[in-house]
């Protein structure tokens, strides 16, 4: 599925450009915090998805946040 492909690509991005434990930790931390904030915004009606598939959000969103964390952190 798309979410598993994006998860693999996100880890591949980290492996290719960073490979540090701190980069991996930063990516996971940003993915968790940003996903939590997004869920809170959607739950409170500030934002909405047309077809959420993981609680209130799209399942691929944490992968995008992880990749962004690795990219900015690097």
C-alpha cells in the first residue's frame, strides 16, 4: 500500500542522507508530535480530511513528517 511504501522510502531517505541515531530520533519525534498536533486540529474541527484512514488523519502523514524532520535536521 501507499503508506508502507512511503514508510520504506522515509527510512531510505534517512539511511541515504543521515544514518545517525540522533537523526532517526529527531525524525520519529517530529513524526509523533506533528501527527498528534494534526489529530488535535482535526478532532477540534479546525481542519478535516475528506477520507481519513487512521483515526482522524491519513496514514501516510507521519511518513511525510518523518522525512521532513530528517531533511531539516540534516
